[in-house]
């Protein structure tokens, strides 16, 4: 009868194993020879690879020498174990606690490992075969190691990390259904799925670099900072709390060193982050945005402030996006902001949030894509404060109701408050601190609340190509400058721009049907366009500079409803161009009269009246009376006096200039007209006005000081010349280009 299985570890015996093969069948000789070789191997050769054969006819015991190819693996942490094929017994049973260096499965057959605890060294655990591997043993780590799976790998028993970090790099799904404990850390690597099926107690923290880490129950991730360098944390269907607890460390940290793997947190029923440090911290090394989506994110603080710190990374529109609703289930008290945005990057909030208390933007940009992203709706005591050098941005056609806002200064030349795209509304009161900019880069931004001011030298500057609409009576001190795009006033009482002046810069427009108490100054190449289509725009004083345009529409006889009208309380200073347009198919008839401007008194007249064509036999007449300026339709040819009497080029404005200038020229009769620019040597260097047919009238054209290829001309003296039908007309006019 064959003797019982040899007890481990046979290699440590100080004497040879007795040779008993002569008493047994010759078919057992290879096994005994393998045992002898193992027994007599020198220490340096004992870290060998041991393949499970499962050939013991009696049992599947790990402790049986007959189940191994070269003898029983040593129980000293040096053996590399390979489970494959398995002969009669594909599922080893570990009969006693055993220490090995590594454990690998590498065939297409399914295997189940059971029995006593396995202590695993630096070689780790892997499944490189296609078959599924199940380990129900308790696992104890003896060193830092990596676990990998090409085929499915499941561990149903507990895993004791000890002080060692465990790197898990699955290709195929890997599942840990037992409790993971110890002082070590769990690192999720590899593109595959890692499933945690029990509440962990390890204290070294959790880090995700690639792939997906999924939890199957509530509160499975133990207390510690959760670090995401990439990949996905999937908490679907569960309630989870992450973070170090009552410790001043980051709760959730996006800390990238892994390119091409943007991190995502998928919240289940709810996620809370417990920490006395930063609630969420983004410190990317690579250009990868982070996203939090799914169920609500719980601030879980009674009176404290949750900080979200986001650094700026090049080429990323928004470094961190939170699409989840932000809630606060704790009873709230105090006046400290509930949420604090720090760092010079951009945080985007897209959820319908319900937390109370305010929001503070200390640095960088806070972008909202939901009207309720800033917390409880219609709570006027909860405000948003944007510090100097920071910004709040609106995107996507949203409406923010009753949220007080304090903004200051500018953000990177783009505005302390910005509307990125869409038709957006902010209906709460706004306070501007010192000189403040509002950028509307596309679409329209409606400000429906009162705008007030505090601090030294408050003023408001409109930036961006879009339209800013002021809909309420405001009280802020200082002037309003339209530096780009359009400012439209739509207030029904008071003054949309308080008592200050409104400056309409070159290339911009002032429009609307509201009231402005101060002086409106329309600079050269600026446009005053009352109405929205037609309407009445009121102001205290008006100055239209040379080269500026008053663009007005006529679609009927009634001021406001039928045609535009400008109402000036005090003095109207006229220059520039009156540009009249007929709308809605309206055709004026003989005797029709349109009061376009009313005033207390006026100075000068529009330098040029650009009036639309009338039916044959009818003419425009322009009258500047004591209190109003009007145009009327007459049948007398005396109205032809409105047309230029000769071809002429007027002095450019401004001159000298670093930027755009307005070129005004008169055409007495229809002709091909051009304006050419020459250097001091008489060489043509530019064509500010390309040759084209022009009907009689005055024309104003901007010129950026560039040649025909759009390149800026060097600083210096140049001469402009009007050319009509190929012949120079009049004298050359000098112009000075500055650096």
C-alpha cells in the first residue's frame, strides 16, 4: 500500500527521503524521482516552478506529492505555483496553511481552489488562461504584489493585505467577495473590471488608474482618501461614503499620471465625502477631464464649507464636471458658504442642486449648465460670491432665479460673469465690486435683477460678441462701456445703467427700448440702434461722434410700434450717419412724417443721411426743429439737397491711429469708386475701399490699417486718395499709423 501523503515541507529534512520505489509499481518511479530531486536540491535552486498535475488517484490534496510534477512545493514562500490541466483533480484542496511566492492559472479549464490559508509573496496571483478560476481560501500577502487576469478570476475568501499595497490589474473581470483588510492599499490597474463584494477594512487607501472598480453594496470602500488617476468608480445602486473622515486630507483626489484614461465617478443612490480637508481636489499632470455623474452628491455638513479645488490644465474646457445633484442631508446653520471653488481651473456644475447656504468662487471659473446648480431655488438669502480674478459662467439656455450674485474685476480678459452660449437668464440681484466685466460670447445674457455697486471706482464693461440685456432699474455707480458686441436695455422703470454714462465703442452697438439716465456717447464706428425691432429708447444726453451710426427702422407711422425713436431729455449732439431702413414691407407715402429723435435742444446735424429709396416722384426731407428731428416724404425736388454735390474724401477718424479708422467719402453721382493708400514714396500699399459701383450718397467704411492681404502696415505716414471711374479726385489726405 502506498504511504500517506508526505507532510510539507519535505525539502527541509536534513536526510534523504527513503527510496521505496522498488517495492511499488514502476509507474510511480517518475514521481519519486521528482521528490528526490527536490529534496536534494541546493538552496539556490529551490525557487522552482511547480505544476499541479492532479494525478493522485486517491485525492485532490495540495499536500500530496503525487499531484505535482517535480515534487511537493516548499512551504517557505519561494515556490511559484501553476495550476493547469489538473488530470484527475482540477480543483486543489490546500490541507494546511501554505506560503508560496506566486499562484498562476494558465489553461482553458475552470479551477476551484479551496482549503487552508495561502500566504502569497511578490509574484502575486494571476489567471493567464481562458478558464475561470475561483479561490475560496483566505489570502495573506507577504509582499507588495500585482494580481492579473486574462481569464475570469474570483476570490471568495478574505484577503489580508498586511502592510503591503496590492496592485490589481484585470483584463477579464476579477472579483473580491471577501473582506479586504490590513494596513496596505488597494490599487486598481489594468483595463478590466474589479468587483468588490464586501465592505473593506483596509486603511492604506484606494487608488484607481485604469478600468472600472465596481462595488456591490453600501459602504464597501473603507475610510481614506480615494485617489483617481483614471478609470471609473462604479457605485451604481449603492450608498457610499469615501474620504479620510475627521482628518484634514483630501476626500476625493483626481491626481493624474495616467494619460488617455479620463476618470469618472458613477454615483449610485448617494455619495458622501467625509473629510476636514478638500472635499474634491483636481491636480492633473495629464490633460484629462474628470466627471462625476449619477445619483446625488451629499455635502453632509451642518455649518462647514466644502472645498472643491481645481487647477488649470491646457486644452481642457472644463477640468471637473459634476452632473449629479448636490444635496446636503445635514441640518444646516450659519452663514458660511456651503461650497467653495478654489484653484485657477474650471468646475462645471450641471445638476439640480438643493443645498442651502451660498457658493463662493475664490479663483478660476465656476460654470453652471442648470439653473438650480447653485443650490436651493428662490432662497434670496443664499448668494454666490465671485472674488476678484474669478468668474461665474452660464451655458445652455438656463435661468437662475433670485440668486444674489457679487462679482468683481475680470477673469483672464473674458469677464467676471460670462454667458458662454445660449439664451441665459440671471434674475437675482447683482452687486459689482470695483471695475467689473461681463462677457457674452455667444447668444444672449438677460440680467433681470437690480445691479448695485460697492467698493472704489465701480463700472461695468460689456465684452464678447453676444448680446447683454439689462432688464431692471439699477443703482450702480460709474460708467458702462460696450467694448464688444451689443448692449440692449429693456427696463420699464428707472435707469438700466444707473446715472452713469454709456460709451458705445467702435464695432459695438447699443439697442433696446428702455431708459438710460446718463449720457450716451456713440464713438466712431459704433452704432446706436433703438428698439428690438422697432421701439423707443430714452436717455439723458446723446453724442453721436463722426463716423458713428444711428441705425433706425421705419415700418409704420406710430413711434415705437411703427418706427424707432430716440428720446433725449437734454442735449442731442449730432454727427456721423443716420441710416434709415424700411421694414415689414412698409412703403412710405406722400405726406408721411416720422419723428426719429426728440430732445430738449440739439447741436449740429447728422453729417450724412443714408435714406432708403422711395417710389418715383417722392423724396425725403429732413428737419431739425427746436425739440425734434424728423424725416418726411415730399414731392419737391428740393429734397435733393440731401445728396452730396461733389465727390469728396473726408479726413479719417481718428488720426493718428493704432487700430481701426473710419473713412468717409461722398459720391455725387453713380460711379465706380475706390480709396487707395500710398506710402511716402508714392507706391500703392493698400486699398481701404476696393473699386465698386456706388450710388449717390455718403459712405463710411472702417479700415484696419492692413494691406490687400490683411497684413498690418508698418507704423509711419501714408496718404489716402479717392479714385472715381479710374481717376484721382481731390487732394491726397495724410494719415499716421502708430505702433
